[in-house]
């Protein structure tokens, strides 16, 4: 009888391979975490600038999430993607995600334009579910953007999924998500119809609130244009030395605040 021989492997080699694999996977996950950090910094800069300079921020809330390794593997299997880091990086572009909640519909496009217009942000894909909602009524502006992450030995381009939506859209989507999982992905038809009606109601609320906001802003701008002096109360919430303010006012021949 022919005997079979197996080639034994040095445990030290196996241990080195495991360490290398672990380090590669850790670096893989960290690159997506750093991609979120880079983009969150850009978003927070915009938010603070609008708050202090324009006294109105279109950004109400920002959240982020990083898919777990288990979720990544499950999605790779659904997509029939080989379980290698290179293949996963190429085929799964929503490992890192950021959600921006805005006040009004116009703000969603405004923020998308500001972020995509930055020189180190590359837009890979845009899905405008606000202009063309999903059949169930879901609305949101989705972008896949690529941002460079500067690591110790390389510059790693990292894709990040951006979801930009209004407060009303976010409220609807959160409830729809809970209902979807409660029914195991198969929502009864009558409930689907009610969800669609609710999405339409949320859209009407968005349109009405933005119209009211625009009307108030127009009235306020007219009042501001008629003001003849600068009041300290109208300054941004950053300390401005009174001596410097007086000097600027005198140099510009502007009336001093009372």
C-alpha cells in the first residue's frame, strides 16, 4: 500500500505568517478609520466656519460608522467577492461611512458641492435619491468619495460613503430601517403604502420649512441692510478686542456701536 507523506511546516514560519496577516488586516481597517477622520475634519471645519462667520450652519448633525470585519465578510460573500484584502478594497466601497444631517434640502446639495470641490477629494459615484427617490419613498443624497490617507510608508486612497439628508429624511429612514428588520426584510404591502405616504409628508414638511426659512431670511436681510451701525451683539461668538474694533471702525469711517 502506498503511503502518503505530509510536509511538516516550521511553527515559527506559521507564526510569522499569522503576524503578517494580522498586521495587514489591522492596517487595512485603520486606513478606513483614518479616512473617516480626515473627512470628519473637513466637515467639522465647514460647520464651525458657518457657525462663527455666517451665523448659520447647514449642518445639524454628523455621524460615522465603520463596518465590522464580520459585516465586511458577509457583504463580500453576497457580492461573490474573493476574500482577499485587495479584492475587498476594490469591490466594497462602503466600509467607511459618514452621515450628514442638514436643515433643508438645498443644504444637502450645498454641502455636497463644498466637499466634492476640495482638491484632495475625488468623487467616484453620486446617487441622488432626493431627485429620484427609491420606490419605498427613501430620500437621501449618496456620494462615494475617495480621500488620501497619509500613513507612515504610503499614501492610501480610501473610499468613504457620504449620506447627506435632511432631518425629516433621516427621521423617516431611521424608522423604515427598524420596520424593515422587524419584518425580516419583507414588509407587508399596506405598511409599505403607509411608509410611502409618510415619506411624501416628510417631503412636504421639508419644502414648507425651507420656504418659511427663505422668507424670514429675506426679511432679516432687508433689516440688516438698513442698519447704519455695527452692534457688538451682532458679532460672531468669538471674542473681538474692543480696541481693535474701534480702530477698524474709525479707519473705515463707520459709526461706532452704542
